[in-house]
C-alpha cells in the first residue's frame, strides 16, 4: 500500500484524562505490553464517569529514560469524572498545546507514518516540543488492541515557528 499521510497543525485544549499507567522499555512495548493494558482498560472502562469521547481510546507517551517510557491508556473526562478516580487508575492533566496531526491507516507502516510526520514538522519550520509528552495517539475504542494493522491518529507536540 502506498504510504500517504497528510499532516496539519492543530490546537488541542487542556484536557483531563483518567486511565491506566504502563511503564517499561521500548522492547517491552514492542512485545505487546501496552496492548495488554489497553485490553484491561477496556474491560474496566465502565468504572470511569463523565467520559467526554467514549469512542476514543487515548495513548499518551512520556519519555522517562534512555531505554523506556511511561504510557497512559486513557479517556478524556469532564469535571465530574475528574473528581472520582477508580482504584488502580490515575488522573493526568494535559495542558493545551499545538500538535502536528496525521492519520495512520490500516495497511501502512507505523514507522513510515511517524517518519513522515516528523519530516513534515521539519519542512514546516516547526520544532518538536521538548516537554515530557512525546506523542499522543487516538484509537477507535472498538478496535482490537491486537490488530496487527491498527488505525489511529498521531499527535506530536510542536512549537510553532
């Protein structure tokens, strides 16, 4: 399949998310560690109140070490949902930010989609934000976490030129 990804700059307003935290190495993530957390999260989704976009499963990745990172599998919640955090879950406040956005579709290479969005950021004269959030992915909630060809939207935090 031809790799075609159109990118654009978008503004995401501040959000509160509730979800499960996963921490590990890039190898552990590649071996399916995050997929297990996605499955567990979906099983427990009904424990979260005031979900704003029930059709969206969020994945937020934060760098912590040279070999690993923290990843949150979550949903965005409103004020009522932010006041009640289910046992074993965490609340994270994500500040408003500008993002480079592109869609990754079934059949494409995930690595190529990421390479293309980073190239687009550079070509536009923007800079990848040096904050702790490295990328933000939005998956269809009904997608199988073990689908070998997932579809999702990629958001890379950027500083505009």
